[in-house]
């Protein structure tokens, strides 16, 4: 392919400036400068919930009392919204109405509302008179803009086999209807005068099964013993069906046992911990990573468990680097600030 020189692909800086100078330009300048036009927008005022020398929520309460417009608080997630509602109620009895989003807020014309919206900064408008505060602005020192995304934490385990390049020839794989065989690569076949790509699975006696790529959802990785020791099934045999029936019976037995165990646990009286949401949020702000959706769901569930009047029983599972320690540390912090001892193994 011919290679074009940079001058034919990119504009030189002086030519770019020449073109831009021919266009209408808008400069954002401080209010009050000559020829400046007030567009009726401004940053949200500083009203941190916790300011030294003041009762929690004093600044926000004073702002709400004097402000003539509507106020919306944007929380980072549903769990944080619930935590904020608790903190606002404890900081002078402030009770924002929950709305579904921006359109719902405008349609309902609420004086003080809260929603879930991950905004970087709040703002204030003069027409109509309304102010939006973000969660991080209310907490002052809580700034999440520089928190790093956790690499790989959002990967869906079910999608791993969708990338066929990760399968090597001879790897054991499982077809939901035919059992364990060995992957033999992709082949192109004409079926009914229609060409297509097929996954080849070899079973005992050299029998082969061709699975259309469109039906890849029927195939999964083999996760039993070592790959070289995987027990292969016969295509058309009944060993796989017997194994499935036996596994189903075991699942029913385990399910019945678990139901009995959980019924006993639900009947046991636990101890409800008093969660200091404000301190917990300040503690969480010190972590360098932004929570994934699954991680945030686990955090919210654990805090709800700790505050509930029943015996807690929860296992948090995740691969290395997926943030289990951060969930555990939040739970430990919540228990310790409630006056309980915590053991970390």
C-alpha cells in the first residue's frame, strides 16, 4: 500500500489556526468581564455535609431554606443513594424525594429530590431556578474522578468461550446434550446449499459432532479434572444422560438441605449493627479503584446484612484482583465503628 506523508494527512498548526479563526468562537470567561454574556449557568455552591465547626448538614440546610428554586442531588449508584438518604435524614431531618432521573425531576417539580446519576460536577441555573449537587461535592474531600478502573473486573465469565481463539486443539469441552468431547477446530461445511462455520467436537471411537457457531451457547468449557484426564463420552451413548440425572438428584438433595439450613438461620435472632454511613462513605473514598457493578452490589448487600436483625451468612466470591478485599474491609470498618471486634484471616 502507498504510504502518505504526514503533510497530506494532517493540517499544519498554522493552517489549522487559520481555519479556526474563520469560525465563530465562544470563550468561557469569568463573570463580569467586558462583552461577556451571562448564559444563566454557574457552578453549584459549596455546601459540604461535613464542615469543621458545624453540625452535619448545616450548610445544605441553610441553602435549602434560602434558595427559591428546586434542588436535585445526584448519587453515584442506587446503594449510595440509599446511604445518602440516611445521612441526610440524620443531618437535620432532610428528606429528598426519590425521582427516576432528570425528566422525572422536571416533570414532578419537586422542591428537593435525589436520583442516581454519575455526574462529575454539579451546576446551577437561573431560568428555571434549580441547582444540581453531586455526591462527591456534598462530601467535599470525596473525589472519584481520578479513581482507576479495575482492569478485567467487569469481564463476563459466560463470554469466555465465545472467543474461539482461546481454545486449543484437543481441549476438552462440554456439549449440553452430548457430554464431554475434545475440540478439533472450526470447519466450513455446506448444509442444504448454505455454507457455514461449524465447531468440531470429537468423542470416543472417533465420532465427531459439528455444532453451528450460532449454537455456541450449547457448549461450555470443561472444568473438572486436568484436561488430559477428562472423561470423554460416546456420541449417542447413555453415559452422559445417566450422569446428568445423577447430578440432578444430587442438586435436589443439596437444595432440600440448604432450604432446611436457611430456614433455621432465618429463625435465629441476630444482632443488628448501627451502621455509621457517613464514616463508611469517607472510609470508602480512600480506595483507589472505582467499584464495578458486581462489587457495588456485594458491598450494598453486606451492609444491609450487617444492619439486619438476623444472623448474617454470606460468602463473597471473585477471582484474584476483582476487589473482594475492598468488600471485606468495608464490612470490617462498619462492624468496628459499631463497637464490635473484627477478625481478618
